[in-house]
C-alpha cells in the first residue's frame, strides 16, 4: 500500500481536506495522512462544514505537526503551495500543488478550493495505481 502525506503550514484546511479525499477515494489502496510545519492545533470549522457537505466528518481529525513523520519513509509528499518543503520527511516523490489558502474565503470560494483538491487527489490516486 502506498503512503501519501499532505503537508501545509497549519494543517487546518487544504492538507486536511486532501487527506480526507485520499481516504474517501483511495480506501484500501493508499495510506493517507496530513501534517503541518506550524500546526494551528485545530481544523478550520469551514473545512469541517465543506467536507460534511460531501459526507465526510472532518471534525474527527486533528491538526498535527511534521515531527511524527520525520525520518519515516513516505511514497509521496504533497505540499499544498504553501512553501513547506519538509526536508526531514523521507519521500520517494515530492509534488507541490499551487492551491490558494481558502481560510478567509467565502463559503462558495471555499467549496471551489475543496473541489479543486478533490480533483487533484483523484488524479494523484490514478497515477499511483498505474505505477508499480
């Protein structure tokens, strides 16, 4: 099973939603996690609402730091366009998605970012499934 780590500074919006989508669409095929270099300590309530609209309860997630993943082998580390490189995470592949931070967006704009993340996660899962 391939491992994917989604990374963003606060681990409260983008990376949390990406982890959720990887769990939803890659269940049994990938092990998904998320973390941040400076975790906020909470998942943004807007992200919880946006994911609940799609049937995923993000309220069960917690904002966590990269320390748990330092030195751990990860197949793919995906940064969300926030500038984190997470050099201590041992990733076979690194991908940077240029996704705007939805923190201060309207609910409609937030949903647009959520939907972009879902498309990108689905594309990543398809690539991972096609790669031995």
